[in-house]
C-alpha cells in the first residue's frame, strides 16, 4: 500500500489526465477553479520540497537558510497566477474598444461615440484596478514567503517523510492565509477591489446600452422593455395583495343567528 | 492503489443527493416552498412548531445533508415539529423582489399557514445566517407571532473589525453592481472563496486526497461540495437592499431600518432569545452576532458559543451532538 501522499497525488493527477485529455483547457473554461492547476501546484510543491530540502539537509545553517528562502520564493512564484476573481474571465470579457478617449464627439454619431468612450474608460479602469490587485496579491505572497522561510527552520533529511512534506505544505498555507488576510483587510485592497467592481459595473452598463441600441434597430425586445413590464406586473400584484388584505372578511353567521333568522316570520 | 480508490470513490459519489429526512411540501407561494418534516420521535411537550428560516444565499438542504450530518434530524429526534422554508431559485422574473416581499409577504405567509394549521397564536423560529436577519426583522414587525426566537450564525453588527466582507463592499456602488438584474450565484461563490483562497481553493482538496478513500467520507465531502457551489442567483432588489442597508449602513445597529415602511426596532424584541455563535466563523465573525445582546429588549437572552466555523455549525460531527440538544433544552421550559 502506498503511504506517500505525494506519490498518491501524482498517481491521481495522471489518472485525471488520462480521464480527461485536456485538463488545462477545462481549467481555463471553468474560470480556473478546476482541479488541474491545483494538481500541478501540488506536484511542483512536492518536487521542489524534495529537491531543495534534500540538497540542504547536510549543509551548513547558512546554506539551509538559503534553501528555505529559495523554496519560499518558489512558492511565491507558484501562487502568483492563482486564479482570483479579478483575474478570472477577463480575457473572454470582450474586445477592448479602440482608443479614442480624447476625440471630441460631434455630429449624428455623437451619442454612440460617447458611449464607446465611456466603455473604453471603464475598461481602462478595470485593467488598472486589476493590476493594483495583482500587485497586492504579489506583495502578500512575498510576505508569506518571508514568513514561511523564517518559520520553516533548518531542514532535516530524516524528517522528509510524507508527513513532513504535508506539514510544510500546511505551514505554507497558514503563512499565505495570514499574509493575504493582512492585505485583504487593508485600505489599499478594499479600494482596488471596489474600483474593480465599480468599473466592471460601468463597463457592463455601457455594453448593455450598445446591445439595446442594436436590438431596437432590429425591432427585437430589449431588457429595458421587459423590466418595464415586470415592474408593472409586480405593481398589479402588490395592489391585489393589498386589496385582499384590506377587504373585510364576511363574518360567518353563527348557528344561533341563523336559527333566529329562520324563526322570523 | 489508494489514489485510484479515491478517484473511484469520487466518481461514485458525484451524483449522491443531499437530504435524508422525510418531508412534505405543505404550502407554496411563487418559488417558495414550505416543508414540514415527518416526526421520528415522540413529540416534545408543548408541541409548538419550529420554523427554520434559512438564508437566501445557498440552499437549505445543508440543514439535512445526510443522516449523520443533519441538524434537522437532530431536532426531530428531540421531538420537535420542524418546518423549513426553501426560498427556491430566483430567476429574471424575480429581479424586483424586495426584502419587504420576502419578509412581509412570503415569510408572513409561511407563519400564517403554520399558525392556522396548529390553531396557535405564535410559533418558535430558528433563523440561520442571513435567515436570522430576516427572522429578527420579522419578529420586530410581528412580535406576537413569534414565541421564542433562535438565531444561528446571524450577523447583526455588520461593521465588526473582523468582518472582511463588510470592508470589501463598503465602497462598492451596489446599485450599479446589481443594476436592474439579479446577482449571479457564481459571482458570490467567487467572493466567498476569496475570503480564504488558499484554504478554500487549495488545502481543502489536498485534505480530500490525503485522506482515506472511505466512501462515507467522500460522499460527505461531495454533498458539502455540491451545497457550496449550488448557489442560487439573488433577486437583485433584495440583494441591493441587503448590502446597502445592512453591510454598508449597518441600519440594524443604528436603529434606522425600515421594512415595508415600518420601523424595525430591535429594542421592541422582548421574547426569549437564543443566539448560537460559531467561534471560528470566518463569514460571520462572533462579534457580529454577539452584538445582538445589547440591541434587543429581551430579558431572557441566552448566548451559546461553539468552537466551530460557519459551515461546521451545520454539518460537523460536534454540531450534531451539541446544537440540536442545546436548542431542545433551551426551548423545553419556554
């Protein structure tokens, strides 16, 4: 029986590869949250841990420290392209509008030109915010790598069991989460994330307006029209509910009352 | 080979369905379904039904995932008469559904149905996470219809220092974000994963493959995995109101919340209240829940803290042992 987690891992990765011939492609299409990048990273982690720590096992403290730093730098690089919301799907978001931000909008196409200018401006803001977030992510990884190198201690060959590699991995995750949390709670991250979302909202609004314009030319129903109808329907539903609540229910006649009524001549 | 066994177990478990307790849909309105669970034990004294108000985000089957991971089963075993609201999956036609619609129409409808069925004036209510916020609003607006209120991992103070979601959304133009549409469940998933990306997108799967290929463990994992990513889109108007009023403006704490034109004043909530908090909750920090004590007017207020995370409060083995029993013990004399 195979007790080595990382050998298990590699075997699992090869199984997945044989089950699906294009795991990377699948990963890209599902927004980066598939198994493939994670499996790759785990494999590379194992190989790097063994290579670097095995080599430094019998070396001086200084060399061991250097090895730990190299290992932590490796980890930082591995996670640099981790798929976060601000990086997922940007490539498929659409064609970047041609740069014409500064050209004055005149004549019959004025409104359309201005819309395209606003779209381009929104795209520029998205890209700028994305870069800021990526920088902060990278800084967090650097901080995590430094903390990891400091906490890893001198490597011992005897300790390089599957359990030891797993402990290293867990330590890296802990360092990475702590560093990321510090960044994520910071003003710079919050500002950049807000800007990313706000600019994306603006970009979507402008693109929606362009599509609606085209739809009207073809006499196709637009979202705005459907929204108007939905509002009207909801309003009617609310009026009906209010009317049914305020309508006084007829009190059912009691048995005695009915009897009295029947008794009247 | 162990990895092959894990792969096989994962493949075999990929279609296992969540939910184990028998239930019956007893009332419906729009996409909402109200379920009543079949009893599995002798009814507890009092017989006041317990209505579970789940969050709009995520699906309520987390409360009844599988036999050994079911809070509802635990409550049924304590003899409680359990009802559960399933809000359904909002679609484009629900984009203008507001919080007032959810609280003052759908929730009122469920409560009225139960009260009429049991010929009671008030029921017991258990609000979970965002459902706890809805329950608090409902109780403040309709105090006579709730006898005892239990809030579970419920945020009340949305500006507590550890609340990362609140910091992130503080400067987002939520009206522009939502526009006139719904908010995608996938987008929310990404947001939640981003709170702890290394643990939630990486380490979790290493743990999965590092463990044994035991079928029960794998099936449990897959059911939780299904629940995590089975995220309904959010009705746009209600989502906008929730982010603006609660996350950004913290209106519950500032006593400035109005639903359907009526003030929601937590000081008027004077009924017996049990507040269940997860000490390791990364979504709803303990301080965000604990703030409830200073805001409600209830003399009979109990807080129970569990050394669990947000999801652990529903499905951990420890939660199964402790949470239903604690609820039943608290309800018994009330």
